[in-house]
């Protein structure tokens, strides 16, 4: 069956440019997570959605980062006025239900590799 | 919060078993340990999870120490495709069920 997909797979942006990264979770999955992975590091949590509600955005590094999931399915992570330190792989993951605090199996997309020049 | 400790890297020969250790000394009695792995240029993928007794699935086995302060992920016959970073995930790392990855163990498999 279809897994989590992300687009674009690669994005090169000039510093100061706005970018939008898309995530298509597995159909019917309630929970959706965004992670940021710097080179040589493990993924780090950015934000969490339960359906269309953004329940946790504590990991977003600055107010230039914004995420939405308006209809409870597709999600977009937007970065405004990109900086070189935003260069990383952005991963999206989804899981079946909104069992908050319990670690359900998460299914990850391939990620979007963002390079800010 | 529960934390995990893993070696930074390990090497294995193809077709040989691999034992990837993880220490989680602060785990409590009802916490599951999860393992994920990340192949090059891919997102992480679930491998296995367990609570107390040993667990097996088609990908690997998980041996959990009796005191539950450590566990070992076992790949019975490593293949070149198993070369990846393996993450031992502490339970309840995030308030919303988000995973706390750390740096993991980078497994190299030699032909």
C-alpha cells in the first residue's frame, strides 16, 4: 500500500527565500509528526498534529517555521526567510491513532533535503 | 525522562549475526523499548519493540535483559542492505508520542 510521501525530495533555496514542504501521510492516519534531521544527527521533533489540530509545536526552532494540516490529511511545513542553518532533511511521519503519550509505530516519508545557499 | 545509550558505530561481516546493544537504565516497568533504523537517504523505519520478554519478527529479534536496563537488537544474518543507523528509542520521550532519536549506532556490513 501507499506509504508516506513527501515533496519535493530536494529543494535548493537562496537565503531569505520562503519554502513549502509537503507531506502526504498514510490515508486514515490521525497523527502526523514533522522532524528535522541535521547532517550526522538523529531526527529531532518539530511539531505534532492530531487530525487538523496542531497539539504541539514546541520543537519549531523559530517563528519563521509554520506548519498546517487544514483538512486533517496533507500537511505543509513552511519556512519563511530561510537561513543557512535551516539546511537539513525534513521528515514527516504518521501513525494510526491519537493515543497521546503512547509510542505508536510511526511511518516515515523519505524526507525533503533542503539546502539554503 | 528515560534515556538510552548506544555505541556510535559497529562493524559486521555479511552473513554473520550482529548484536546491537542499548542501555536504558532509567526505564520503568511498563515502558516499551522501540528500535528504528535509517537506511542511507531514507526516512527511519520501524524495526521492533518489546516490553519484557524476547521478541521476534521477520526483521530482527529483541533480547531484553531481565532487569530491563538493557536490550540487544539481533540481526541473525547481516546483509549489505542492513547497513544503516540503528536507533534505540526511549519510551515516552515526547509528550505527544514523538520519538527521541539520539545519534544511534551506525552499522557497517562488509562483504
